[in-house]
């Protein structure tokens, strides 16, 4: 049996948001001092989607990372406008997966 717990929708939002926070998010750190500033720790999903898109369009962002962030932004935006909880959860899971892929791409770009 798989004993791993599935993340809830609020946990997925929190995980994505933590990657973008102004204070300690890895995405703002990667974009450097001239990039976007990130989001606050209580930013709503629409703001998270907007911020992901900003970082995806940052000229200094490695292209593999930017591509994944762009996809994450699209999924987060779709989740923000959906009324169906199952659809929201699916979009959040997709956004989170793209953020993880972006993080892996960023780790590979640093080596």
C-alpha cells in the first residue's frame, strides 16, 4: 500500500506560493535583483498565477525554467477562475508539477 498522503488544494497553493515568496522563495532568488519581487505569504491564487507569468517572462530566467513557469502560470490561472473543486484541484496539481519541474531545471542549469 502507498502510505503517502495526497496534498490538499490549500496545501498545493501553499507549496506553489512558498516558491514565490518575497522573503525566501527560490524563484525570486533565481531571477536576481533586477527580476520581479515575488508574492507575499498570503497572496491569493490569482496573484500567484500573475507572478508565475512575470517570472516566466524575465529575460534572465533560463529558458527551460521559464517554459515550466509559463505552464505553471497557465494552470494556476485556470484554477483561479474555475468553480468546480475537482477541476481546481487538477489545475493546482498541474501547476505544482510544473513548479517542481522548473526547480529541477534550475538545479540542472546551476551545475
